[in-house]
C-alpha cells in the first residue's frame, strides 16, 4: 500500500531513511500511525528491504532486514521447524512493524510481546547516525523503540530469536462458553494448559448471556498426532466489491453471532488444524474490510487491568451496546505482565478488540469507550487507533508517556521523525 505523493520505494533502506520522516511497512495499521503529517515529506517504504541476513539453527537467532514480512518468514521457517516467538493475527506485517507495534497475540500470557524476544536493532536515528541498540547498548533507545510506533528512528534490521516447533500443524481445542464471567474463568484455565488462547465473544447479546462465545486454544502438535506432510499455503479469496452499509447492521450481526454460537454445539471439540487457519483466519479473505462498506471500519482495542476485576469487561461491553455498536468481530484475550517497551500496549489483564463500522456515531462511541477504559485503569492499542482524542490518550499513559517523550526528545530534539498519529495524539 502506498501513500501517493509521499512514498519512495527502494531496496536501500539505509539510503532512503536519510530524508524520510517515517518508515512504513505493509501499511496494515487501521489508523494513521504509518501516515506522514501533511506537507512533511516522504515516507520510507521498507518492503523491498526484505533480506534474511543470518540464522543460527542451534539457537534460533535470526537477523533480517526490517521490511521482511511475517508471511515470508512463515513460509521459509515453518517447514524447517521454526516459528516466530510471537505472532499477531495477520501475516501481512513486517519485522520493523512488529517491533514498532510490539505486537502481541494468542500467546501473550505465555510468551509476552514480540519485543521480549528481540535481541538488537540496527537503526538510523534523527541526526543521521547508524547505530545498533539493545539492552546493553543505547538501552533507552532500544526500549523506547519497542512499541514506540516508529517515532524514535528508522528500524533497518532486527535480531530476534525464533521458536522451535514440534511439527507444522496445530492441535486445537474449542468450546462454547455461556457468559462473560464464565469466559474470563475459561481463559484463565486455558492459559494454564495451552500456550495459545483466544476467544470470540458475542458482544450484542445482553442480560445474563452477555459475552457468550467460543474459546479456542492450541499448541503445535506432536509429530505422532499430526499428518506427516507439510501443509501447503492456504488459497485466499478476494471480496470484489463494497457491501452496502446495512449488510453489517445490528440485526445481521446478531443473527450471525447466534448462528455461530449455536452451530458449534455444546461439546468440546478437538482437532488438528492448518497453522494459517488457527493464527490468521482473516488472511484467507483478501480485502475483507470491504464487508464494512465504503466508509470502512475502525478497530478499537483496549486492555483492562487484572485489578479492575471481571466486571470491567461487562461494563465496557455495556457501553458498546448502549451506543448501538454492532461489532462483527469481537475478540478477547488473556494478557500477561507488561513488557519492556516504554509505551507497549499490553498489561496483565484482558484485551478486548472490536471491529466497528465507521458511521456518524463512531466518534461518540469511541469517546464513551475510552472514558470507561480510563475509569478501569486501562489503555488502548495505538496500532489500531484512529479516533482517540489526545486528552484521553495522555490520561491513559500518564508517566509512561512522559518518560517515552523524554527519551524521544533526547534522540530527536527537533522532532524530525513523526507521523499523522503522533501529531494527533502527542502534539508533534
């Protein structure tokens, strides 16, 4: 994806980053985090800087250029018995983007964020220097860059430790859960038995069944239980046109949710799955965002701290339903302790992610959700944000944002590196 008039493509990312105000990978962020402020110059597209530079099969240590996509890594390493230590819900991201967002996934309770497994970064900072940073060298820059949304410098190369896997297949378990309280208990139970857990919840059913849904868990299958063949990449279909806005209205989403919940049945299901089906189901439908009509969607993702208790999720879902939100996709995940990134998203508690069609009332709905998240002591995920107001963001981050900006100004006193999002939320 390009930004007309703002982007230059080059395999030589070191050279390109000399003049660019921001680096951009595959452009899959939901909001404005990889867009430049108007009139501020070019953005460095990293996608041609995609070489694998070194790999040690004994330790799993990989070094690659920042534009390397997760899809390319999966196709190269899964057949060889390795997988990334942490994966988000799509393969269409780059290594540099995974660092900048400090991505998390179904395994956060077990493995933390991606940045916990990054050993070092090669970067170009605002004054033009090329340097390597890690926990032992330029530690402040390293920890500000992990989850720093690309605002501390251009990420050129990434060193990360890959995870050894038993087979290229996933052993999965799924079950139906009757309400949000039972769901949170089931997530905790699943986290003790499985490294990957995630839940789909029906966020429109109210009353005692609010938050009912399906809990899915998995792990890499033992070779004795899995097919001997290596799974072929899944074919994808393309949604060829924008659906009308009423297609994902409240009634149609309620009908879909009820059908999905009922169709699963009451019994627990166990099976062997293709890794793409388990980790990246939406990647099987290209241009799936067209389901939301011409105005598209925004994704809202928040994390609610463990200290807020089980009722915090119910209160957030209640805000959504009271404001007429009809989220076709509502995902809940268990989060472990916060990572090393200065403004990384997760904290110990639960994460709720909502796909929300952009409509006239969307801003008011996001405002109300953010005010409730603030009351619960939570925060939002910048990679998916498009509508948060600066006062809400600053209140959520508090001293974390103060410390991050101190480090950022130390390395970029003139705020040369910035994005449309950083102008909106941080006043750059």
